[in-house]
C-alpha cells in the first residue's frame, strides 16, 4: 500500500493512537483509497452495513454523510498503519440506536491485507478506553453479523459479552455485544491495556 496523504489538504486530527495504528479524521483523498481497498471489495463488505459493495459514488456519499472530516473525535474515521500512514480501513466510536436509543458502538473494518495481525483487537481496546475513560460512557456496544466469527472473537477477546440479537429497518440482523463501565473498570489487565 502507498502513503495516501496529500500535501494540499490540512493535516487531519489524530483521534487515537496504538502501538501500531493511528485513527485519524477523514480527508478528501481518502475517498478513492477507501473505495479501492474497502467499499469496493466484496470479501471485506460481506458482513458490513448492508453486506454489499458500493460504487465509488455511493462510497463517497456514504463517507461524506457518516465519516468525520473535521474536529469531531467521535464518528467513523480512517485507520492507518504506522509508521507511514498506509490507509487500511475504518474504525471509530459512532452513534448507535439499537437495541437502545442512544449509545456509541465500536467498530473496525479493514482491507484484506490488514487481516490476521491483531489490529481489530488493538484498535478495539483503544476505542473502549476512549469511550469509558475520556467520554465517560456508561456502556459501549459492538454490533456484528451473527456469522462473523473473526469479529465476534475480537469483541469477546476485548471483554465484551453477547447481549442479544436485534433487527432494524436500516441494517440486517445483528448480534449485540456489550461492555459496561463497571466491567471495563474490573477487567483483567490485558497486554494491550498495559501498553
Ligand atoms: C473481522 C476483522 C475486523 C478482524 O480483524 P483482525 O485484525 O484480523 O482481527 P484480530 O486479529 O484482532 O482478531 C481476530 C481473532 O479472530 C480469530 N479468527 C479469525 N478468523 C476466525 C474464524 N473464521 N473463526 C474464529 N476465529 C477467527 C483470529 O485468530 C483472532 O484470534 P486470536 O488473536 O485469538 O488468534 C477483519 O477481518 C475485517 O476487517 N473483516 C472485514 C470487515 C468486517 O467484517 N468487520 C467487522 C464488522 S462488525
């Protein structure tokens, strides 16, 4: 993968950093890269949103509506690898209205070449820390396609537990995983949490 940063655009704000990853706000230059590596890849999109690939135009509309381009630290953002900023997908704490009315959910969606390196667990732990320790959330959710074993495994490794399955008008059925602020405070210290 190549560095997609553009000198013509202002430097996007950094939302989270982990030992190997940076989650940052979106830039215009990310749209084409994200379509090529994520939104246009059927293997990546199988268990994401409506479960199908997006055209470049649809991906652009979706990103402009749902991704954070400015100073917000919540919202869907661009996940990059250190040290050179390769764009590998998206993650972020974003609003979630199921099964309750008003929550934040964590999420991670990565290009195929970034799978199997422990990145989902690494950025997931950082999202939980941000939600509980910086934003003061009382609970955080993770919504997953019920057959998405890798994602479920990452959520449970993070200490989230299965709550229930939900259906909504805007998304296919999802299994909801949850962690409360008490569970976060009482979690066994993981290697990721100590780093
Ligand atoms: C799902 C996804 C986020 C996982 O990312 P990842 O960085 O490869 O995940 P991690 O390496 O942190 O952890 C995955 C764990 O699941 C395990 N796993 C992988 N495939 C599995 C499978 N089919 N069944 C069970 N466990 C599986 C891995 O071995 C790993 O566990 P381990 O660390 O104990 O060995 C990534 O594959 C992806 O982006 N997929 C496409 C988009 C997507 O589905 N996103 C999730 C939406 S909820």
